């Protein structure tokens, strides 16, 4: 039986299928929420904050791809596993599903036992937590939370929050391979800048840290004395590099777009004593700074 606290959101316009899945997963011990429209699915994801979403593609208003895009671009929901459950069988449909961030893709008619196992496995992966981001190789999940906890309870650390804006729009235009290249390149620039900044100081700290708060959000932990020079270097380096991620033929037009790639950088010069928990710190970094 599943942990009763595990919440599943089902977005399915076929009432018979929705009712069957609702009843089946409730018997398995899950807390189940069901909606029949795409817009309702987006709202439910933001309010319920489910542990997993089972999502149809053909919906009466917006399609499942758009639901997934919105879920993935909202910081509150961007890490929720999504399993597409659909009649669309073509390879291009499956690829599009994975491009918008699906964790799994099952076609109808489906074996409900197989779906149950895929749900279980997806929830298990989330509960275990990943240690490193698969694209950048930088720490995420428990490793980041552990380091943030140390920064909260030990004096002498400053934070820098670096956010990549509009990477989802870039992915829609150029594909997930190109967007992964952007994420990988930016992570390398951050790492190299940290090494340069530390080596330029008299004291180099082995505890300097870079990790992910989300796939597009980085947190950098350094001694306060390193914060200003690091921020100046990384801001200049990243802002000069963004246009080069676009193909040459698109660069001039891309610079005029409201959804062009951009970088937002904010600092917390002193962490010790300001936050009661890691969750509070993360929330403030993602919403205020």
C-alpha cells in the first residue's frame, strides 16, 4: 500500500477513465484529486501541490503539453513528476511529451497494474532525492539542503542566488538538447568564476559551494569577503555570453524578445541568524531575492 500522504492529481477529461483511476488509486492508499480541464489542472497543481500528476494530452481547453509547461515553469511545482496517459501514440508526440518535462509516457489502452508500478517508482525516486543535477553535475536536493543548514547555523557565510530566466521559452524554440547546453555552460562559468575568485584571495575556502535550488536556480555559498568580487565577475561573464547561445541568424531578433534568456542575480550578504529553517531560506531566495 502507498503512503497515505502521497497525493496524486489526475487531469483527465474522459469521465469513466477519471473515475476508474480515482477509485483505483484511493484503494491503493493514495490521496487522489481529479479534474477534467487543463486550466483546472494547472490551478490544482499550484494549490494541492501533489506528489505526482497523471496527465492526459487531449483536454477540452488547453492540451496536456501546455499544462506540463506551466507546471514546469512554476517554481512551486516544477519538480513534481508528470506521467502522460494518452491516446497519442506517434513518436513525435512522445518526444514532445518528454521535451516539456514528462517523467513517463503511457499510451491508452493501458494496463492499470503497469501504471501503478510506474507511479510507485516515480514517487520512490522523488522520496529518495537526487544528489546531483543530471545536466550540470552540481549538487541538488539533500546535499544543498545540508549545506544551507550549515550556513544558517554557522557564522561567516554569504549567499548568491543566480536564476536563468526564460530557459523554458528557449527550450520550446531550440529543443531540450540546446537548453541543456545552456544550463551546462552556465554551470561551468559559475564554477570557473568561483575558482578564479577564491584563488585571487589570500585565503581559499574549501567549503565554498555551488548547488541547485531548482533546475534553473543556483545558490552559491562563499565567505562574505568573496561575495562582491564573485558577483561582479559572474554577472559580467554571464551577461556577455547569453546572446551566443542563440544561432547566429536569430541573435538580432532574440535580443528584442521579451522572453529572451536573461540572468537574475541577488545576494544575501549575511545568513547566520536571519532564517529559522532551510525551507524559509529557500522560500525567500526563490520569491524575494
